[in-house]
């Protein structure tokens, strides 16, 4: 099947007719094609977005919100289709796909509900007969760069707040997961969104990503991706001083202290590692367990992790494949390097055997012991179903290992000691902390990273603020 791109409410092919294949990660088979867009297509999208933005911004926010409600309804009406696409394109299980569709709808409705809550400030002036206003206004044309782990939800997470605040957006999905974006744009058109408010291009970073990030027409870029991708975007956009909201990678530590509820911590550790085949930016990447309970915790974790089964994501409720062959090869290299450094495989550690797994990008749920803070699987973001376990003497050692990382997206802490978790709130250098809690995310919260894990953030009122800039007015009367 061939899924086209979307510019000015029209379906387009690449200007030179070139196409890109789309593969099913469970089988490795090609099942679709999308345009391999060119810099000329980028220029067309930029012109369309710029032309539409002024009129869109002049609409009352509540009217912009109505369009978001219509998109949400369109997605709900075709829930089955989107779930099937996510399974086929990204490799998550049907249950995980259903959750992603629900989250996308929530992103839409939350931003629509915020239409009546966009506000600025009125402040007293130091001068007589003068009033001071601070307005919040849209940037203009924005760019949404999406990762492959949540092909639909990341579009909703970016498009919804951008549109309700009066911006237009060009969406560039990841090269490996572009089909869902095309179907999303079909819903956009059916919802009656004016031409140019949402445009979507598929293609490579060289031909599409680079000219978009370097364009002076784009005034704000939001990206979910790796730290390296964020650095490249920051460098490319620097000459235009483009506003950035970058949600980048991280290697979340999962700290378990001796007074923790071990059974609850084990359940949370397994869920937070193997959800979506470990391809979640806030996944549990490394367990740092206190020595006093390390044996008991490890034994229980291995027993629970053994229950995670691989299988066809369309019918299986367990763990699906890794989404891209490159990501699979990277996971294999990280494991091999870690073993060479002294870590030991106690579960998994290889591609599964059998006809069901021969063509896809599969990797077994894997647990490593004997790891240290210097082990490759601990130092690097794995972004796959591999969990190293590191023994620590106490909370202070675990905190030291966690804070020594150059990134800081999320962390988990399991303890019943209020003095320790209150201390961690102040000292743990990360954007999100899960205290005695498993992996989760609320639309009314805020999702951001510290250090190399990014700038800006998404979700909640603070996330909507990312799409607004301030304008101060001194008015004499």
C-alpha cells in the first residue's frame, strides 16, 4: 500500500516520485510505501504553514479547540484501524496499541479544554495613567519531530498544544513509522481543519529533517528523540535562534533500598523495563539494589521476568519486537560489550529461535548481573529489553551513580523512609521521579528532562506554555 504525505490539505507524492519502504518489525517484510520527500516539498510545506498561521491565530481559541475535539472523535471512531497500524508498523502489542490510541485522544481533548484557560497578566505600572499587560502569543510555524516508539501519541502530544495556542505545525514522523501519521492527517482533513494548519512530510533527515530545522520560517521545534538528535537539531537551528522543546534520551535508574516493598518493586521493575520491548524513554534502564536485599530481589525479579513472553504482537499480550534492525543491532552490541566487561547473562541475551521469529527484529527479555556503574549497559541508554542489575551499599551510593550520569530524564526510588525520599526529591537530578510507583504518565503532569535529557517539556499547563511566547505592552491612557 502507498500512503501519501499531506500539504495544504492535499495528498502529495514526492516531487521526484521517489518512495520509501515500510517494514513490519515482527516479520521484517515490507508492507507499505511512503513518499521520500525532497527539499522542494519542504519549501511547499513551509509556505503553506506560514500562509495559514495568521488566520488560524486570529480564530478564538475555543474555535481552535473545537477542531481538536473533532480530531479526537475521528480517532476514536477509527480506533481499530489505528491500533492495527501501530501493531503492524511499530511492533507493540494490541493492548499497548490501544493504550496509545487512548493517550492520543486525551492529548487532543486536554488541549481543547485548555482553550478557555490561556491567559496572560495585568500588572500595575510604576507610572501614572499607564497599564502594563503581558500577552502570550503563538510562535507561528512550529515543527514536530517524532520518534518511532509512539508513532501516534507523539503526534497528538505535539500537535494539540501547538494548534490550540494558535501555531501551525509541520509534522515529520520517523522514517520507520510514517504510516500512522498519514492516517492521522486523513482524520485532520475529515475534521475540517483549515488547509496548512497541519502539514506532514515523510523522508530522510538529510532531505527533510535538515532543511526544516534550518529554515528561518520555523520559529519553534519540538522533538522527541535521542540526545544526539537533539544536539544536531540545536546546532542546525542555532543560526535562527529557533525556540526548542527537546525531550531526549535518558537511562533511568531504578533504586531499590532495603526497606522497600520487594514484591511491588519487582513487579514495577519488570513492567517498566519490558513495556514496548523496552522502547520507552522513561523505562527502567538499570536496577540499583541495596546489597542487603539484592539476592532476594534478583531471585524474585528473574521469576517474574520469565513470565514475559514473546509472540505475534497482533495476537499476543506479551512483548513484541524491537522496531528497527539498527536498534536491534545496537542492543546486541551493548550486551556483548557488557559481557566482555564482566557482566553475566542470567536470562535471555540473544535473538529467539524458531520460525515465528526468523524474519523480524526480535530479542529475548534479558537480565544481566554482576554489572557495575562502568558497565556499558549501565552507562548507555539501551532502549531495548535488557536489564542490568547493580548492587550498591546504600542510598548514597545509588544517588551518586544516578547523578553522575550526563542525562536526567527519570528515576525510580523504592523506600519506606520519608527522610530518604524527601531528600531524593531535592537531590536526584532528573525531570521525573517515581516514588514507590511504577511507570506511568498523566496528561496534567509535566514531562521534561534535566541535563542532556533536554530543554523545555510537554504535557499539562506547563507543556502548553512551551508553544507561547510573551509580549509586553505598556499602555498610556
